[in-house]
């Protein structure tokens, strides 16, 4: 019977192309708006490292001003100090761990005549790469021993590799960064997490840095952060190193991989014990407030997905509902115009339910057409959002219509068609058949 | 086949009540060919609608094929309409955008028959009315008489026990009307009960029994006797005058 109803629906659509076109356009518009905003929301809210996000934890220690909390909601500072990260990284509880911060440094190309340029560089530890499943095109990350000395090695992005080495396998080649010469040990493959989850202290929608180097170059090269600096007291000490070691300025992000609840509990206890120990030397005077937070929870807490995008997604769904309600009249007019043939079908044995289903199937077929047209429209609107969001970006579009969104668009169009069609379908099946026949 | 006892059907429009059938009683035996005449507004169509389960009624009882059908759900009424009743209308009531095959197919679709059985029934029924060569024609491509034959084929394909025909020859010229009447007689001879509303005395006379409706009540000519044979009963006279 479904196939029969589909055939009748197709016939009706062909018979009333203008009216059907209007309804399809209405649904398409609603679906396009909804799909666009849902895609934006979905892209921003999606798990940036699926399958692993629950094991990756962000570490925060409350070493803040004893007289004044870091934030009104009681959260500890977003980053950790140098002295704290050096000490807590001695723990062997985490499966992997990496502190990190970003800086901006000059790179001097080999080729004579090429001008030096500034690049964002992330200073981190060797665990960064396996911990965050970073993909490599050539080579790999550096070894743990390279962290210690530190060795003059770098990992570069494929974009930088294209720029400096024409895309060749540059492993073993040298790059001059500031005053030092660094050996390339790895070239990243295309890597564009939807959210820069490993550093969400600034714009979480930035692309990963183009250079990664061992964290411990911070001291010999006296590297300053290009990220946020969070302090609460006048810094003391002479010179970079002395101030760095004594600083209460929090500037580094700290991540640990904890594979189960026991590990999380043990690490949390370790942090509390560390804070208690620090209290003896006059630090950590606030109540214990250390946090070990998984990726998605942190995204939620820091509202990485802007509230506006969630609101817009909800408003766009309401827009679809309003668009659908506006189509009720069109469907009603279309159905009532054929009341006499409905009367004939009723006389020949069609039940109310059969008539209702026949008309609902027609609504849903129109809805699917609207959904497909809406998808085409949303391709255009998403491209427009991408241009607005990343002007001039030549790489892969940030917001993309994925299979889930295509599915959502079809489901939304079916729902919209049901909203628009249920009342007209009910009206046409509820009229007594004798009345329809009189109109024939 | 059909039995109605004191059926009353009221139409309400605002505060106005119209009694379309008043204590209407009738019994039609299986295999009968009954014609009904009556003036406009006398209740003929209402009777057909009620007897065809297209409309309900306020009071009385109705048995169809031995089953009380006075108060049934929509689903049950639809099933009975589909399986036991065939309708033939004055304006043919074919679905304009379906061809002959698909029009005849409509009642069979709601019966849930297999595609093979539907096809066999359709081809047989259309052959019976002599339109095998027009299976893929749309109603608009057929003459009035051919359209009414398609409507009859639609009934034949469903193989109902009773046919309700509402002025089936009303829109046809006399030659075509005779053809349709011949077809109906053949169907009746094969055992199908037919109740036909008509304004034509000629066609009414071709039935086994002629009934007359006036003011929502039934007047059965055969039950008017005993009355002196050399005189015309006043009711019969009124009925004949109105019918002609």
C-alpha cells in the first residue's frame, strides 16, 4: 500500500507543479536555515578527539591569590605556573602527560632571498603527539630523551613543509628558528581539529600551530608565551630564569592521559597532596581546589561552543516549525480540492485511516523533495558561513555538511511535512464520504 | 439481503432539522432487482447513502446480508463497502487522473489482494463490459457510456453481493442507457442484488420490484394491494405522476 500511496503522491505532485513547488520551497527554506545553524553548532560541539576524549584530562591547580578567588564560579585558574608544572610532571601516575604553551618565533628560510617570517610555535613534550593522536605524513614526534636535554628537533605542519621544502620529505633537514638550528623529525599530515581542544584558553577555533618544539627550550632560549598570562601578584626576581622559577604567573596548559577512574582518583589525590605540601612553603593558601577535567566537560565548562550558536540552532528549528505551519493552508487547499475523488475512494472501501495515510504519504514525499532542495540551499549558506568565519581560507572548509547533517535535514523535512500535513490529511479523511460524493 | 426497520435520518443545519428518512422500513431479498423512484428531495439519495454505509442514521435498525450494521466503526463499514457493496453513480465518479485499469483497481487495492489476482479480476471485468482495448485510456478519453461501463467494471471486479445504482443512466442518451440497463440485468441474472434509483419509468419497469419514496417514507407498489384492480391507488397515482 505504501508503494501505491507513493505512486498516487507522485501523480498528484506532477498534476499540481506550481502549488507543489511553493510547498517544496517553503520546506526547503526552513530546512536550509535549520541545517546551516545545526551544522555550525554540531561542528563546534562535536567531540574533537572521539574515542579518547574521556581519557584526556586537563589539569588545573588553585595557586591563586589567597584573598581573592580566581573566578566567581569557584573555578581554579585556567593555566598552571612553570614551577608547578615542573613538579607535577614528576608524577608517574598518568599514562602520558604534556605541559605546553605557544609562542611566536622567527623562522629563517634556507633559500637565499626569502624573508624571515613569524610563526606560532608550540612548546610541548614528546607525549603530545601520541596522546592527541596527531597524524604524521613523514617521520614522527621526538623521543622522551629529546625532552630532557633538550634536543634541537622540531615537528612541522604540512603547510610549513610545503612552504620551506616544497612538500618533500623534510625529515633530517634543518630549520633555523630564532638563533637556533633545529632538525625536522616529523611532518604532520593534514590536521585540523574542529576545536583546538589542547588549548582552549584563547580562540578555540584556531588552527594548530605550524611548529612544535621541545618544551625545555623555554629556559635556554628564554621563550615568552604568546598566549594568556594569568597573575595575581607583583613578580619577583632578577632576569628571565629567576623570575620564571619563582613566578606565580600561570601561562601553561597541562594535559594528562588517565585511562580509568582509579587512575583519575589517584592523580587527583596526588595533586591535592602536592597542594598540601606547597601550603607548607606558603603557597596554595586557598582551600583545595584542584581539578582534573575531561575534554568534553572542559568544553562545556568553558562554553567553547558559544551560547549564541546553540540559541541560533534552536531558533532555526522554530523557524522551520513556523515555515511548516504556514504551509498548512496550502496543503489544506490542495487536499480539499480533491474531496470528490476522496469520496469515491471512501465509497469503494477506503477507510479513514487509508485516506489519512494516502495524504500523509503525499505530504512526506513533498517534504523529502523540500529536504533535498533545502540541502542544496544549505550547501550555499554553509559556504557563505565559511567565508565569513574564515575569510580567505584556502584549505578544507571548517563547517561541512556531513552525513549526519544530511540525515538530520531529511528527518527535519519529514517532521516539517508532518507538521504541515497532519491537519489537512485529518480534515480530508474526517469529512463523511456522502458529502464528498455530492460534490462530484 | 437488506433490511431496514424504522430508520430515521436527520440533517441538521444550525437550528433547522430536516428529516430525510422517516421511520423508513424496507426489505430487499437476495437476487432482487429493485428500482426506486421519487421526487427530488424525497430521500432517495439519502436512502442510498445510508444503505451503502456512506452515512449514518439517528434511529432504527439496519441489517445487511444478515448482519446488523446499524452501529459499526469506520473501519468495519469501509470493509463492508469494499467487499459487499458496489456503487454506480449518475456522473460515473471515475478518478480523472487514473486510467481504466487503475480506476477498476481502486476497490481491489483496499481489499489487499495480490497484484496477480487484481490484474486477473480487472482484465476479466473490463472484458465483460467490452472495453479491453481501452485499458490505458483516461476517463476524459472515453464517451459517457464507456465511462459508465468502466464504473460497472469497477463494481464487477469487486464481485459485491449488492449494487447500489444512483440514476446510472441519467447522463446518457437513450441508446447508451439501454446498453447500461442490459448490463445491469445481466449482472442481476447472475445473482447480484441491485437497488437502483431512477427517474425513468421505462427503466424502473425493468426491475422485479418498483418502490417509491415520498417525504422520506417508502411506498411499495406491490404491497398496495388489495385495492380494486380497475382503480388506481391514490399513492400509486401520485408516485407515477411524480416519476414521469
